[in-house]
């Protein structure tokens, strides 16, 4: 599952959007339309947020591992 949150960015914080996406079962989260230089998502910031969510128990490590397995499975099917 791929999740794109552009339409609700004004309603939820970045942390909440990442948390809700992971907990909903998203394997890939897309952050598109980043045209404003001050609002471009830094990958390190996203990774930090995921680590915080894992450490606080707001998302499960098993969710991250499942998403990783799904992505690797897709890559294997695409690149045979």
C-alpha cells in the first residue's frame, strides 16, 4: 500500500501523518509537491520521526519489518 497525504497536510502534523500511515499498513509513504523550499521534507527528519514513534511504542517494529518485506518482494518480482 502506498499512502499520499498531500490533501490533509494542513489538518495533521508530519508526525501524525507518518504514524497514521504506518499504523494503517502503508509500505511506502510519498511526500509529493514539495515546491516551497522551506517546506521540503528532509529525509533525516522523517527517519528521526519514525525512530521516535518506534521508541514511544506508537508504531510497532513489526509494521516496519512487514513493509520492508513487501517492498523487497515487489522488487524481486519486478527485477527478475
